[in-house]
C-alpha cells in the first residue's frame, strides 16, 4: 500500500516506523510503517514538499553565480541562521535547496564538487528523518496532524529520571527525554528468514548477482507466522520424497511463477532476514526477476549502492550485523569469533548447517530442499533465539542511533554515533562542522605516546606481579570513559573553547582546557546514556520484583546502551570519524589515567595490595569488605564516579605479560584472558591440550593443589611434545583455521599463511572467497603451508614439526611463566626420542 503522508486512514492507527528511503522516480522520501491492526507495511511518500539541501558560506548571489549552469536543478537559495558550536557563535549561511539528492552530491558537477559546503554528505533519507524529528523503532499514532510518537509522558519520565543521583536540571531534562523514547511501547513485527539456492553449470563458479544468468532452483522461507516452506523448481528427471520433512515443499515447472509466489509470500512480513543477502540473495532475486520479465508491481526488491531491501519490508542482513565488532563483543560476549553462518550458529544455537559433500547443482531434490531450508531455519532461529533478542536489540539500537533498520545493520558503531550526533545538531539548530574545521580550530595533541604509532598517551597498565594469587577481587570503574566525558564536560566544542576565563580549567597532564560556561553536546548525550543504563536499566534488568517479560525488555535496552557506551571513547578517538577532535580524544585518555592513578594511590593509602591493573580495572589481593566500601565511597564522593566489584576470583594466575591471565571465579568459571591456547584459530591439538589444562585448573581450591597440578602439567607437556616429534598425530589435528576477510586476489601488500593456502586452493579450482574459513598445515616446502582439503594430500613427513613445537611452547609458556616453570626444561627432562636439529629440517 502506498500513500501520501496526508492520506491518513482512521484516526488512532498505530504504526511502527521501520525504515525510510528515497524514491528517485517519484522524487520523494518515503517511510516504511508497520500497521499494528493488519501486520502489513504501508509505504508513505512525503507530501510536505521537503527537498534536499546543503549550506555554503557564499552569499546567495555568489552561490547562484557559481552554480548558474545548475539553474534547473536549484529550487531556492536563501539565508539562514545557524549556531556554529565549534566557535560558539551564531552565523548566517546560504541554504541551497535542490530538486534531487544527486544535485547536492554523488555525481559530477554536483554542488559539493563546485563550492565549499556544509551538510552535503548526509544521505537524503537521513536528512529527512532529522528534519521531521522521526525515530525508527518507535510506535506512532496516526492523526490529522501527522505522526505523533507514542512515548512515555514527560512527567513520568522525569519521575524516573529523578531517581538517578546527582543530576543537574538540564541533565534531568536530557535523561527524561531518553527515558520517554526507551520506555515507548513496542509491538512485535512479523518476520521471516529467506535463503535462495542457484544452479551453477560450473561447480566452482559463484553465480554473479549482477547478471543473474542461472536459474534460482530453491527458495526457502521460515516465518514467525508458522510458514516453513521451500519453493522448488523442477529440473530434468525429477523425483522428490518428502517423508519426514517438517516443512512444506511447493514444486514449480515455471521459474517465473515460482518467483512471483515467493514475492507474494514475502509480502506478509515486515522484516525479512538473510545471511549475506545484501550482496547475494536479494540482488540475485531482483535481477533474475527482471530477466524473467517480472514487473515492479510484483518484484518489490530495491537494490542500492550499499545493499538491497524491499519496498514494503525492512531487510536485516545478519552477516553485516554479526560482522560488527561491537555487537560481537558487547552484545554477544565474544561467543563467536568467525563470521560464517556455521560458526555463528554453532556458537549461539549449538548447531550448524546441513553438511553436503557435493556442489549445490549436483544435489538430489531431497538434499537440496533439506540444505536450503536448513540455512533459512538457522537464520530464523538466530532472530528468534533468546526471546527474539536480535530483533529487539536492532529496534532499540535504531531508537538510540536514529537510524533506519537497514542502515543500522550495514554500518559500524561509529556510523551509529555519528548519526545520533548529527540528529542532535539538527534538532538544536546547530551547524554540523566540516572535519577539517575541527582540526583547524582545535589543534592537535600535546602528550607524547608511549606506544609507537599512537597519536597520544593511552591508558595506564599496572605491571602484573607474576605468580598464583588467591582471594582476588577486581574493582572496575563503571563506564569510565563515558563517565569522564560527562563529569569533565568533554565535547568537541567545549575543549579549548574561546573563553579566556575557562583557560584555567586544565585537563590533567595536558595543555588543554574545558569550557565552564556551556554544557558539551557529546558530554550530555553520552553522559545521559550512561546515566539511564547504570541508574535505571541495568538494575531493573535483574530486579526480581519486575515481571519477567519487562525484565527481558530492560535487559535488551541495557545491552544496547552498553554497545553504544563502550564504543563511544574509541569512536571519538578514531581519525576517520567526522567529528574527530584530537584534543578531545587525548583529554578523555588523560582523565582516565588521572582517575586510575588517583585510585591506585588511594588503594595504597588504605593498605591494599594491587597485583595488576589495566585501564579501568584494579586487581586487589586479600582485600576486606571495609576497604572495598571505603574505596567505593571515596570514588563516589571525590571523583564523582561509580566504582564496583566486577569479579571475584578464588585464584588468579598472572604471567609477566600484560593483558594475559587466567583465574577461577567464585562462580566456578575459568576466566582466560589473552592466552594463545584460548584463540579460536589455533590448531586442534594445542586447543585440546589447553582445554585439558583448563579443566584441571577448575579443581584447584588451595595453594597446595597447585603442586599436583604442576606434576600433571609436566606429564601433559612431555606427552604432547613426544607425540609431535615422533609424528604420532593426525594431520587434521594440526590444522590452523583462519577466516578470509577478503578474496585472495585482494591481498597485495602482505600474504599471510591462510591466504597462501587459499591461493593454492584457488589454483586447483576450489572456490574460495571473503568469509570462508581456510584450514592449513605448516609444512617444510617452499610455500611453508599446505591447505587441508579433500583435494590436497598431506603426508605426515611433510609437516614442519619444529614450528608446531615452538607454537606449543607459546601456548604453555604463558601459563608456565606464572608457575616459575620452563617449557624447554620440561621437555629436555622427559624426551623419549633424541634427534638432531637437522632431522627437523
């Protein structure tokens, strides 16, 4: 259904805003709105006359003269007042309104190519959302006055905000505005997972989505309405036994009819999820349908520069979402390390893809149906797992970032934060600065980096005291850097402000000062997000007095906020970030160091023992409750920061290496940080030995238990060493597994081992590409690696045993250092076969 924004249906209709876009043919922005009453998405085109625009510092006459050959595309040129936050003053700029986004930028001779402009690189559909004040992920009520957000009342939000301690009046208002958005009711959109399979006449050739020359032979849909269906094309001599299937199979003689029915089935869903659908499934379906003559009224897929979606649904590409490091680390606790559907499903669902031995084109109809539906089912279960966590998380992140669903999934957290800050600039009537202006006005850094290649000094790390430590508590500053931004009023416009009276408000260890007259934008926004997470949503997510369903919703909110907050400091210090301000990044790090060093001094004053410290965490040994309470109270009263006990260890094993330790928590979990044996790409033999060692570490409760553990560890190391030098192993046990981040031919500057192995596979006709896991074994030939693959034979005598011995040493030595033991001494004392070095070569 396509309507103008004034063609309202019945007053009071409730609509969930999912996404927005721009239709070049109609020359208008549009919204994708999910109707609660019908469960269908309705597309509404702008009818307000909103048009693309940008700003310049030329006068209207100068701008018209410079752009006179674009006269037909320019609608209006006039002056407008904006607040220049960089210089903290109002300015008059010329606003250039044009007929289409490409006139602003994106093609030759566009406005931004010709003259100096501001706000000319913002995608038009985002500009539209800024100006209309619309937020995706929010439910709206339809009325004669337009779309009205259904959010919590300001009065109720202020009541909740007042529960957070130490909020100023301006901060109370900002926090309350966030609460109104976070507490807005959300209804569950109908969703499905989609997977397609394409026939390829050459088994090793990947079908080209841009050409779509080969037929689509299977399409699987798994939906929240109970649909479990495979649409399959009959080919050649066809026989299909569907006994035992828990899904429906619909067979077609005509590919055109099959795709038309697929599009009709997809129209029942507001959200359609794929795995790598931006790059393959959707472009292929779109172009194949065009090739078969299916018109736009049925082929509802739209393909853009960044990906693909549907006119009447939002598209979630789970590959792009899971590739986001912030999602991986903060939302899913690093449970997956590789970005394939197999690896992610195994990590989050405990099961993987249907394994096949032959190319897609050679599968029997039964095998094809099972394989295709298996992939769709995994994508669906990833969406549905843990009470639809991913869908809920995406919708909350849309609320925070102000991004449409597709944009959120395709961009990293720096893009999310950028969009939020741009939205807030526009809401406040502020001019969004050009990146080079910030550098010109604010200058560069003043501290010297300790680590080569860094722009300024980073965080403090307290050298670890090697050994075994019992009764260890970890004190952690809750959201240190977001807290620093808030507490010290850090923002690009407040750092090195133009006010003389502020120059005495110096950031410790730097030559920078902070404004005392104006509240900083980044400080207030990030500070408010931190306040609502720490003060409201994190405690509510575990409050047994709150109904379970509501608790789960609060947990989604606090997870989404955590993703934002933990990334904010890194983003502000990222040179490619458009609001990058070196003094701001440096000052944030300096305050982090200042706070941390103050905490170290306070611990020493109270007689505590620090055995390790890193950035915002202090590891304390044998610390009593009175000392802990004193530290927490001191941090609150003197620093204005929250210090909390993050973890408690029965024991902690520290080596001389920083950021490397292992310990047993009081909950019985062995916590491993930075140790080689924990890393996913390690070969299976070393990983198994490491896990065996970890299992034994779980049994330790007293210092004397370590003596038995040491004896067992010596035997484990000697046994594994002897297996290696005597070649008593399976070659598959020695395979490293590393993911290709791009296709092999794109590696030009360096060629890592897994790329060499991939290139060797490609040379014998094996299809490899970005996202594939390459398994390889270190060998004694010129290349140094051999891929582990059914089409490649590896003899045990080819294996470079010496390399594996060194790697094994690296795995164990990190733990042995803590125990004052040495790998070489252990193996030399228990070696059963003596050989010369030459025999290894």
